[in-house]
C-alpha cells in the first residue's frame, strides 16, 4: 500500500511538471506604439500594426462617424484611451485580438454594437461607458451578422453596458463557439450566454462570472426558432437582480444548458428558471452546498419627508435592531422607549404607554442614593455587549443618570439596567446582578465602590486591537463648581464589566476652544460651566477612532466637535487630538455667528446609527426657531435625523477623517427628505430555484482549493498545487493531503 501511494505521488509530480511546461509563458517581442487624434489616424494605426501588433494611444477625444469596421490585425493591439473618450455614432467591428484600457466609450443615440468577431478581446477594469441618450453600448463576442466563428475569448472587467451577447448579434443559424469572462462592470439588460437567435449544431460557449452588477439577470437562449448549443455558465461572484433563466422566447431548444453556482449576491434576484418548451434541451443546475445554505436579505427604503424625527425630545438615542427602531430620550422621572418599524411611526407613539424605566420603583435611587424623588433621568443610551465582550453578562444595556429633586444639580449619579430580552433593547429592564425589574445598578469604580462624584452621559468606546484593546466607558464630569473656573470634562476608564470600571478614570477632554465656552461664567449669583459633554465614539474605515462631543451650554450656541485618537494610551489626554476647525456641526460657526437660513439653535448631542447598508446617520436635538437668524427660539427641543459621513479627504491632525453632513457644518433644512435603508425580509438561496425543467444537484466546494478557478475541486487542482510547490509559489504536502481528503470526501 505504501509503495502504491509513492508511485501515485511520483505520477502526480511528473504530470505537474508536464503541465507547468505547457503553461510556461514565452518571452514577447517589444511592441510598437502609435498615438492618434482622429478616426482616420485610428484606422490607419490598426493597418500599420496589423502584422506586428502594438499599442494605439488616443491623443484626443475621437468620434467615429457612423458604422466602422476596423482593419484586420494578425497580432494583438492594445487601444489605450489615456483618459480620452471614443464616441460611437454607429456600430464598431473589431477584426483581431484587441484590448481596451483607460478609455471612455460614449454611446451616441441608440445602443451601438461592438462586435468582437470571435477574437480575443478584453475590456479591462479601467474602461468606462457614458451615453448621450438612454442607451449604453452593447457587446457581442461574435459577429454583428450570423457568420459562424470558433475560438476567441471575450473578457469584460469594467464599463456600463446595455447588453452582452456571448455569441452573434445576428439571428440566423450558425455555429458559434468561444469563451466569455466577466470580472466587473455593470449591465443594464440581461447578459446572454448564447447568441441573439438561432445557434447551429456544434455551437459551444462557456461563460465565467466572478464580479459585476447584473440588473436584469442572465439568459442562455433567446429565439422563437430552433437553437442547438451546449452553453455553460459558472457563477462565482457578482450582484444579481432579475431572473436567471434558460430562455426568454418559446423556441425549440436542443443541446445542453449547464449552470454551476458557487458564489454571488442574490438579494435582488427574483428566480432561477428552467425550461419546459420544445426540443430535447437538458438544463442542469449545480449549486455548492455553501451557497445553497446561504440566506439573503432584501432591502427597502424607509423614507421620511422631513429631518424632524419627533418633537419635544432632548438627548435622543436611536438604534436599529432586527428591523425595528428603538428611540429613547431624557426624561424627568421616567425613561420612555419607543419601538417602531418605520421612522414616521416614532412621532405617533405616546410616551406614557412606552415607559421602560420608572424611578418611583427603583430601590437603588431611593435606598442607595436617597433620591426618593427625581427631577431628571438624563441622557439614556443603549449599548450591546456580546459574550466575547463580557462573558455571562451579554445583552442590551441602558445607561442613564439620575438627578435628585433637591434643587442641587450636583446630586447626579450614573446607573445602568439590562434588557431582559437578550436579542433586542426591549422592556422590561432589570438590575443585571439581581434581575429585579426597574432596579438600577450603580456604576462602580475599580475597587467596586459606587462612583459618588457628579457624572452623566455615559457612553461606550471600543479599541479593537493592539496594546490598548478593550472596552472603555466615557462620561462627563465637572470641576470647580461654584467658581469662575467652573467647567466640565470628558472622563474615560477601562471596563471590567458593563457596570464596573477596571482602571482609574482620567480626563481626555477639557473646554479650550472658544466655541466650547459660550454661556459659561457668572450670571447674577450663579456660575455656569464651560461645557463639553455628550461624548460618543465613531470608527473609521481603516481603524480610526474618533470621539464626537458637544460644546457650550445646551441653551446657547451648542454644537459638535471632534477629537481623534493617535494610537497612544486612550486614558492619556495626549493621545487625543482636538480638531482645529471645530465645531464640525451646529447652528453657529466657531465664533458663535448664526448660520443664516438655519431655523434652529442649540443643534447637538448627537447619537449615531447605521442603516442596513451601513450608511451613517446622526440623531440630534435642537431648539426650533421662528427666524432664519436664530431668533424666536422655542422652549422645548426636538429630535432630528439626517445622513452624515466621515470625509476621508480632510486631515483631523492625526490621520484622515472628519465628520461632515450633507449641508456641510450646518443642519439640513427641515423639509429635507431622509431615506434609511432597512431589511425587509430574508430568504434562502434554494427559494430562488424553480421546478420547471431544471435538473438540480448540490456539491461540495471550497474556493481555497479551487486553484484554477473553474468552480470545481478535483485532481487538476492537485496538479496545480504541486506545480506551485515545485516552483516556490506556495503550498505544502499537508495542503496536498488536505485537498485530496476534501476531494475524496
């Protein structure tokens, strides 16, 4: 047995060496280059390079006058647009192997056909398409008429196309054979695996799709007459809408139609349909087990015709979980939590019938703090922790601050409660240690003692990797109460549980910029603080960590500022850099001047939420005003929502990324429409598969073992892996054995 295994391995090694020799690239001769500026120069250049091949570079935008058939070339020609546009006012026929790159193809009028004549033609990822009217160009891998052809490979890596026909655009019967590879691009109408009409016996076309956006799906045949062909499609990527179907017409079909699927995004696909018409066509569908077991999400737009989310709201917090919005806000004695499946419904719910926390029932407030009556349940925030975050303590938590009704604002303490529902932030909320409903848990310091200092607005910040990896609590504290130096500061500390700190708190932010100090100082006998509060974390696409916070008194020229983490100890104030051009958002500029046309004041205290497609939105409060200059401020604040983003073209003093809104630093007009993408439903991939003439089978597949990208894992992949090992391109004998075990399953 051992000798037999050694002989088998020797045979495989010999085969891999033979295969590597066959696939060994050969040196190419230096190619000529020609620059052209007109249609005549372009056609002449193809004639010049007909025998030698080479590169033609556009030196200017060129418009082709009517239908053009380029000269026949015997060796490959590259058409490099160099950023210029080639406008088609008629069809274009390519008569030799051609590659197009760095070029814009403009379709003038009806959809213009680019026929490839069965040659090897490549439109690379730098190709783009525009249209003067409604239509983009169409590509045919074969001919514009019904001339038979055999060979050639069409590759599409970019561009926007009206249609793609792998075969001929002509509808007459002829033999058509070739290959098509789609690695990118966008397709307005159905991509066709075969030709436009009849296909004669001997026709064979294979297509492989690895990426791209297919807005009207895929069709194999399209004829009312008779077509005989063997058509094969491998799908390993791409985004598909519409249907994948055997035919759009009721013709007579013979031969085979083979669809092999191992990957892709099918959320917008409406079905995979077979064939029950005339002829002896065999339609086969082979699907990898992994894809067949996949679930896909359907999306919809939840549209609000205004940025106004709800009136009478301060310190709003909005999360979107499992298809529902949850909105909470500051209260006087209780905390309301509104749940709705549409943004517009949040303004219709009553607070009294949606209470998540009642202070009168809170033993912590009464017995621990001595707060038998509250005059503030402030700044509630909802945060989720997984089992990986805090084992045994996972779930949705509500953080808030309790203010004693004593007339003394210094009596404010931070607490938390956990939702009894592990999957969503829903009532009832309980003490996370005792499970008693409405009984809050005080926030404890690193020694397990209740934090007895003034604290409010607790939020969560995460460092995902590195030396300082962990979960941190942020909140606002104060210093020098009762003096001219009265000010707030943002504190931070690492957490050991959702209610207990693991380190000594430190300040990372003080009010130092002018815009942060409006409303501070002494008025009569009372001192007002310079304010920084409402700190909340935002995260950039490349690991950046930002903190967005509020500056100035909420009753004055309130706004949002930004600080950015520079990678040092998050508890060191020197690890945070304040953006020099703060504020990043508000009704006033950094000097306190009101933005003309903004009918609100005190816009700030933002909480951030992402929709189902990860678009970022800010929910904030502001006082509406009667005047465009900020005059006539209302007594109560409202909650607003609008889209925002991280602008990675702007430096924040550490790296790239500054929070920006659709109206720049200013709130959008209230009548601006807001569109939030939601999950409408889920479905399984197998739900797409029809029962009409499809021979469906399922197979094991692992992309990591598919070394030649043919959608299969077999002995050929073993040979390629062995060849890679021999030539130092990666792989080990252990990898070979793993692949053999997978194949023999």
